[in-house]
C-alpha cells in the first residue's frame, strides 16, 4: 500500500528568491537604479532606513550559494532577473556584465543538476521607466516585451515566469503606498494593473516567437476567501473580495476577460476600463504553459467586507497560518480554470530567527509550517490538482521590502555583517524531506 504521508516523487522541490532582496551590489557593473532603490532611499519608507544593499551579497557570492543549494538537494531554483542590470534605463543597449552574471548563474545551476526558473519582473522596475510614468504608461508594457526577448535569446532556460505578484504591485505600491513607487490612488492603481497584465501577455508572445521547447506563465499571489458571517450579505462580500484577490488576475489571463462585477466596481474608481484597447485581452490571455501559485494566507470576510482573523499570525501581521487554505486554493483553481499545470512558486513564513549559543538556528515553527503546507499540497494532488513543483520562500534571509531586515523568511540564516550562511533546522529538515519525501 502507498504511504498516505509520502509526498509524490514526481513533484520538483526547490526554493525561491528575488534579485533586489538578495543580490546587493546595487551600483556594481553598470546596474541602473530601480524604483526600489529610490523608494528605500526616501526617509521613512523602509524600517530602520534599510535598503537592498547589502542584501545577502548574492551578486558576489552566487557560486557559494549554488553550492549550498546543491548541498540541500534542491531540484529547482526560482530567482528573478534585475531588469536594471540588463537595461540600466529600461530600454536601449544591453549591459553585458549584467547579462553575463545571469548566464554564469544559470550555467552554475545546471552544472549542479538544479533546474533554473527565472522571473522576469519581481518589482524592481528601472527608475528611468518610472520617470516616464511607470506602469501607468502603456509603452512600458512594450519595453518589458523588448527586455523579455533579450533574456529569452540570452538564456537557454526551459521554464520562465513573467510577473511576480502583480496584485502586490497594485495594492502595496499604488493603493496603500507602502511599496515602491509609493502612491495611494485607486485610479492610478488599476491603470497600472491593466498594463502589468498587458506586459505579461506581450512577454508570452515574445517567447512564442522565439521558438524552442520552452514554457512560460505568471506567478500570482492568490488568497482563498472565506465567509466570516452567514447569509446572502456574506456571500456578496466574499464574492467581491474574491474578485479583487483572485478573479481580477486569473480571469483575464486564463479566460480572456475581466470579471464583470469587479470591473464595474473599478469603473467607479478608475479610468482603467476605458483604457482597454481592442485586442488587449487577446494578448493578456495568450496561452500559458504553467501558473505560478503563491500562497501565504487566507482571508475571512465579514458581512460588511472587513477582514476578520481566525488563525494564528506570524511575524508578518497580515499572514494567518492556515495550511488548509493551500488545499482549497489548489482545488479551486483546478475546478474553475481547468487543467493548467501548477507550480507553487512561493510559500513560507517569517520569524525573528537568531543563532543559539551553540551556533544552531532552531526554527521548529517553520518546520511545522512547511510540513503542514506540503501535506496540503499532497492531498490536493491526490484529489486532482495538477501540481508540478513546489518552491519554498525563501532560500536566504534577505531584504524584506518595507520591513527591511527585521523579518527573516529564509531557511538559511544570513549574518548581514559577515555574510556568513548558517543552515537553520528548517533547511536540514527540507534537505532530508527532498531525499525521503516523508511527511511524518
């Protein structure tokens, strides 16, 4: 009999990072400034005045980090490419030193038997493009497609991701102002949303035209929404929240249209619906080969549409620990959007980890978190979800955006003063799990 707690052997297991959070070297080798360099340099925007320098100094330590990945047995590594390293101004000539860095990284991964999975955009838009209007400027979507073509030609990689969490750019960057570019304006937010999705579709088209046996899709942070009340009012509140959290991104990409109810709500707040040009949704819904799923938290909604917390939270105030949400989310995507291959591109939790006197970093809470969420994936696969891969967030402690270096999400502890790496207990557990696939 099959062991019910044994994880499927054909699901690729890996870890994820992003360029601005780990690379450091923000002025090295011709890299141009990004919106996050500008935002982090603005007093009061990031905790403790932290910036992406030094990050985890991965730009200089990439070879050691790839060796570390190999020691853990990682089968896949999801990382992002810093657009400002490739095109310092967001368009025009290519910076050869930036391109060479990612070539070396991809080659180093392959030499160690690790599958590379690059993300083209993980929030670090070149500042020069922001100065031209950023994602509110339709032309930036075309510049993104040009940049995507450069990378497709430069890197012999099978699996690509276009955008990381456009919802976070829209909500944190344009509605709440807590991320770059730091606006608080619904009207601008939803214009940016449409152009982000257009950029995704144009990049997919660019990959199709480049030829080869390659796959591409977006990486979306999705949130299962549950009622905190009962009755018709509660159902309407859940439907509305689900529209903003999930359908606003899934429907145009996978079904070729924005959800009508959500688009009507947006029309009262933003000119975005009037800016949808003929053919835009055909581009946005260009066939994808995979869907990156990022799950961190559920959302419980009251009859009045407010959020209610039902589960323990982590050091990140917004994150409730509810592994069942992973199961529900994967089956909901399968039920509502068909047989698209799913790759979990992020899943993890932060904690104020510090070494004990013996130098070990003990994080049993993270081990429990990973075990429970991986078991939810196992059960979802058994019930029909087509999951091909799982990447925990994150491989390394890093710059956590507006929280600076206060939160540690990695399974590898980074001493920022010395850049020394220490495997946390969760890294040791994950190493053993990759070998045995045993969730007991």
